[in-house]
């Protein structure tokens, strides 16, 4: 771990105005994430995960509070500046893969590199390299719908990796997959983390969160737990003993 955090959030608030009422979707979140970590952000539906992910991913900015990403204050950035941070620093992985159906795998993966200004030759070389890394280099000519769900998620992980981002941000990456394929995708993320990639995985599922090194649990827009996964598992076990086997959080 380097001394400077990759991500630092200080008292992040995100308030949505809904007519007369205000929703505090993120209500004073402070956290630090260091390079090389594998962190799960876990919480029930409506707890504020997507709101937090949008801020971490520079898709949105907070109502108040500070968000520093690799030394840069992102909290008040707008439009093109935010887009540049996103393109350069963050690789996104979504539940629904978001692949372009008419483009082959190589094209899907090399597209983000176009925005980075790489030549066609370099884009293709890099795209093939990351497709090989996720184990589907031989399928580069295929269209997304010629692949299984797990393979499509590998492509989306390859696309996220292509630009060498500072952070991989994965939102329910196994949400559309069966348990065996989920296992494979989680193992791939773990491998990528072992190779030095920083990963933030967002999930509503405690058993998925338990795969990370560190867990940050969100309840009602606030951090209710932040610590090592072993400790989180103990917390879950204790609440199971108190409340029966229903481990929903
Ligand atoms: N654009 C929005 N406008 C109004 N309320 C929103 C908006 N986005 C989210 N919310 C509200 O903020 C809270 C947190 O939502 P969200 O961040 O999507 O949680 P999660 O991803 O954990 O399900 C919820 O009460 C939700 O209804
Ligand atoms: Mg959500």
C-alpha cells in the first residue's frame, strides 16, 4: 500500500429533491481506498450503493463533501473534465455487460482506446492482449451474442482493463450469472487484483462481498461497517446467531 490513498471521500452527501421531500441517498460517507485493494461495497437495495458508485466513477458529483481521486479533487468537476477522469482512470464493469451487439469482441474492447488517442494498430494489439488475459483471445472475431453470459462478462472485464485504469469499478458483476459462472468471474477479479489492479465491487449480496479483502457496508446512506473481510464474516455470524439464519443485511 502506498501512503497516499487512491480514493479519499470526506463527508460525502448526495441529496435528491423529490418535490417537497429530500432523499439523502449518501449521508456523510467518508472512506479511503488504497491502490491494490479489493473492496466490496455492500448494502440492501435503496441503501445508496448506486449513488456512491456514480460518485466514485465520476458519473456524478456530490451535493457536498470532498472526493479526491489520485490527488485530484473530483467533487466539483463538470462535463468534459469528469468524462476525462472516467475515461482515463476508471474501468467499468456492469451487470448487463453493455457490449455493442454488432461489433466483434476485438472492436468492443478496443473502442475505449479510441478516446485515449491510440493508433488502430496499438488498439488492436492491446485489445487482443486483454482478451487473452481474460481467457477468450481465440474468440476475438465473435459477436457478443455468440458467447455465454460468463464469457460476455469476461469481455466487459477486458474492456475495463484495456486502458490500464487506476480503478476497476464493478457494479453487481455477477448479478446476471449462475453460481458456477459467478465463481469464475470472481476468481478472475481476484487474479486481476493479485496482479495489482485495484478493484471496487458493488453488491447487495453478502456472499459476494465475502470474496473481497475488505468490506464497506452501507445502511441508509451511511457507512455502518468498514474493515477486513474476516471481521465482516464474524459480524454476519453474530447477527445470524441473534436473528436466525436470515443473513440479509
Ligand atoms: N435520481 C434520483 N432521484 C431521486 N431519488 C433517487 C435517485 N437515485 C436514487 N434515489 C434514491 O436514493 C436512495 C438510494 O438509492 P440508490 O443509490 O440507487 O441505492 P442502491 O443502489 O443501494 O439500491 C433510494 O431511496 C432511492 O430511491
Ligand atoms: Mg443500485
